[in-house]
C-alpha cells in the first residue's frame, strides 16, 4: 500500500471524534518541529519559523514564515467534524433495557447507523484541585448498537420508511441491570468528576482499502477528514516559497460553521492579523496577493443512479481532484480561480475534474463562501469524489487521496503575483 494511504488510514482509525482528529493533527505538527502558539499570549515570530495553534480543541491552524520578505498568503480550509450522534449529558433511559439518549449532529443518513457496533469518544471537562481541565476520552471497545426492527413488525421498511431519531435511533447499552455502569466507565476514563461533556458515537468498523486492485477506500468521516489529511501532508512536504503558507482545519461545518472554531468565526482573520502585526506587514496588501483552496469532498457519479449527476460534469472515483462550481456561489470557484488551481494540478501531474449540481437538484455548500466573509481572496472550491456522503461509512478512491497530497505540496510551494491583467502563479 502507498505510504500516503497508510498514513491516511492510520489517521482515520484514530480520529474517533473531532477532538481526536484535531489532537492527532496537533501532534503531527509537534513531531514536525512546529511551535505551538496560544491566542492569549503575545507572538514572537521569526523568519524561518514554523507555528501552529488550536481553538476550542477542534480547530487547528498552522503556518510558516519564509526567510525572505513575505508576499501574500497561500491558504487552505478543510474541516474535521462529520455528521453523527452526540450523547446527551443525562443519557440513561432505563426500563426493560438500558438505552442511551442521543441527538443528531449534522445531516446524517440515519439508516446507515443501524445494526452496527458503536463506541463513545470525545471531550470531557473534569474537576481538579486546580479548577477544571479538558480531557479526551475514547472508550475504544464494542459498547452499543442501534437495533433495527424486524421486517415482520415493520413491513414498510423497504418502501421508504421514515426514521424517527427520538424513537428509532436510541442505542442499546445493556439490560436493566446496566443502569449507571456506562456513566461510571466514562467517569473512570475521565479520571475525575465529570462537570461537562461533548461525547459522540462512532462506528467500530475500521477504515479499509478494498476493490479488485485496491482502488477504493471506505471509512467513517471521509467527508472531510480525507481533505484535512491531504492538505496537511501537502503543507508539511512543500518547499519554500515567498508566500506565507497557512493551513486551516475548522470545526462545525456540518452544522453551519457558526461556532467560535468554525469557518464563520474570526479564527482565520485573527490569525492573519496576528501574523501581520508580529512581522510588520500590511494585511491588505498581503491579501491582494493571496489565494485560498476550500477543500471539502464532492459527489461522485453513483454507479447505480447516474441520473442524479449533471450529464457532462459528473466526477468519477479515481478521476482526479474535483473543482466545484455553482452559479449562486454555494461554491466559490470562478474562471480565474479554476485556472489557477488547474495550473497547480498540472505542475503536480494530477488530473482535474469538474462538478456542477444537476440543475434541478440543489446541493450543499461548504467552507469557501463562509471564509470569504472574513478573508476575501480568490478561492477555488475543491474536493475528492466520493460515494455515500454523510453515510456512517463512506467510499472514495485511493488514487484521488494521493493526488490531493501531491497537488497541495505544489500549491504550498507556490505564490501568487497580482498584476493589472490578473494573477500569475509563481
């Protein structure tokens, strides 16, 4: 297996919650020699310096300072959250069985969570002698299942049954004697009295490479951990350029990005302000020579339902990186940003595909247009083609994952030069 795919699979198998994904990326930067910055402290940045910061335990930003006078920012934005179920604080539902009360996070395909072994991971806030402390926990064992109703009792299940998340989607914890045991296990894993929690269910099924030629990759959270990983690896491997490379992995995209660590927050613009202030740069002039790649996965043409795709702009698995377009600006790609990103991909030797929604089937939106409200620069919305988006277990192509890493390595080793006639990629 390609080492790039091995690394991605390892990341996917460790990122059991958005908190664990962010922690894994932070540790990756630590190992690569990046210095952690804190927003409540002053920043002393030096030429050649490598830095990263986190916000809310779920968003990560990393950047490098070139040795020479910087000219612009080369930025990417992806996200680490995914649709699923969040555990309610008073979660026990006791009776004949012990069940768990949960609520939906994002627009998930409910049926894909049925009859699968589940566990719990996330963040807890515990009481300590010094005050309170945030800790990550991952129970990391087969604990729960949301059982289907037998077809004999639900004859409509294959005829378009509508799932009720308050009734149909409650995980089974154990028998009536299981009362209190899971809560005690969570507290034991936390190592103290739990004062607050942000816990999520996750599927126990591992990420897998499969297919006749090993051409497919399936896992939970490919949207958008696959892009977060590819952008991170390209960022780390890129050579020097005259621009300041900036990597952003946000939270909350699946619920509108309106959080202190989402793309609608001031996280990116705050970071750019701090960089410019520490280095004595004019932010407006820097942004006039900057470029953004918004990286969030895209819909592949479905093998059984090609009718849902645009007839001439339907990406396929393994066909290369997808440029996403929308006339109403759900995606930010225009002719200029598309041309610039195609230039990047040509230098990297990777293929590019185009995606448009079928005209009568409106799609979703992503990070690009939200980030533009804070940082207005030319932006290309890209992604990797996948099947079963927002399923509990999604599928993409291994070749596309490696293509993104190669393209982002070239992207982060480049800079943008603005002129009266447009832009030039250096």
